[in-house]
């Protein structure tokens, strides 16, 4: 089968990644329980996001959503000519994936689709 060229993701530093994952689980996953936190965190610790493109996409979406709930100075919230929103950088990488319909879907594909709209959701 013809497989598309894999997209090379750019993840945040591990300490920021872990912080954004915590922000996601502490603020969003409580209301929309899509992910199992212990399994998700264990997979990140094992580096699955660096070798599995589907899981890497879920991690980037979780980071994008987590950006909405942090005041960390490494996360830029405003789009300006000099910089762009950190969450958008993560989300845009996932948007670049082109997976042909003839390839089998994975559990991570099933997690990507409901997570995408959550990137734009902010509870009050």
C-alpha cells in the first residue's frame, strides 16, 4: 500500500508538555472524559508520541487545549506579527496530517476527532 510521508512533529520541552497535559486533564477531561490519564501519561513517558504519529497528534491536541489553562510564560496566547499563538502551532501540526481513507484507523484516530473541537472550547 502507498503510505503518505509521515509528518515530523515539534513537541514542547518535556516539562512544558507535562504541564500542558496536567492542565488538560485538570480542566477538560473531567467534563469530556475522552482519555485515560494513567495510560496517556505512561505512553508519553515511554516516548510513544515520538514514534507513533497518531498518538503524537493526540498529544499535540492535548497540549493545544492545555495552553488555554496556563499562565506559563513559554505559552504565547496572542497572535501578532512577531509571534503566533502556541496553541495554534500545536493544532496546525495536526491539521497537516493527511491520512488516506484506505489506511486502517487506530484508537488514536478515534481520540483525535473529538479532541479537535475541544481546542476551541473554554468553559466559564
